[in-house]
């Protein structure tokens, strides 16, 4: 997508039921791998819908350091590409 001037946008769901610290670490590693790809990444807290409505909502009181690091990593990625995306969106306008 990056090579073809397409902008990717994605969300990360934080706090899925049975999420482990290893899951968060793997997500952080994935973000490291895509750091040079233009796009936006938005972390969202888990909200139970459908067949998962019996699960607890993920609230900020359940955040631990790894979650915070992951959200900061998402913000850093977005800020890194923000100026580039603005310039690209308004090029020749």
C-alpha cells in the first residue's frame, strides 16, 4: 500500500478476553515491523458485542504498563506520519 500511495488505517483492540502480556508484546513487535509504512493506527478498548456480551468491558483500571506502552507506540507512529499525510492529502490543491 505504501509503495502505491495508499494510506492504511487500522485499529487495535486492547483488552480482549484472555489477552496475555505476550499478546501485547507480539503486537508491539508488529508495530516495530510496520513503523516505516505510512498509515494511522488507533488503539481501542474491547467492547463486548454479540456472543461476547457476557464478557467484562475493558476499562482503564485494567491497564497495565504494556498497554500504556502500546498506546504510546501507536501515537508515535501516527505523529511520525501526520505531517506526511497532510502534505500528501493537500498536494496540488
